[in-house]
């Protein structure tokens, strides 16, 4: 998420050391809260917008749209210089 390191913490540990983790969040780090190793929440500093919130805002403002289904890709191809990303990934995997 946006190049910020994230800490994973279980609910029990979060409850036992809540003040310490809140200070960590205040300093700008995000914390993933887990319940039996399953991610259940993300703690972020107040006012910091998550990726999901940014996407939702874009949809609400009409900048983007989403029908609720799986993304299908662009209707028209975007011209680019150099290799296609898929070719670069395949090349990297073969090395």
C-alpha cells in the first residue's frame, strides 16, 4: 500500500499494547489487524485515505466507473514504447 511499511498484529496483542500501536499509527504507519491470522482490519492515521477510499471517491465523482464485476481491461489499447508488460514479466520469470 503506497510504499508504507505495515505491521501485522493479532487482536489479543493489539488489546494488550493498544497505546503503543496507536502511537505507531500516529507516526504514519499502517497496522493490519488479524484474527487467527486472517486480516480483519487496517488501522491508518486519521485523515489518511486508503486505496479503497480513493477508488470509491473516483467512482462517486464520475472520474471512474465500476459495474461491480471483475475488471475487463481497457477498450482501446494504450500505445507505449518498449516491451509489453506481460512480455517483461515472462522474461523476468525465465531468468
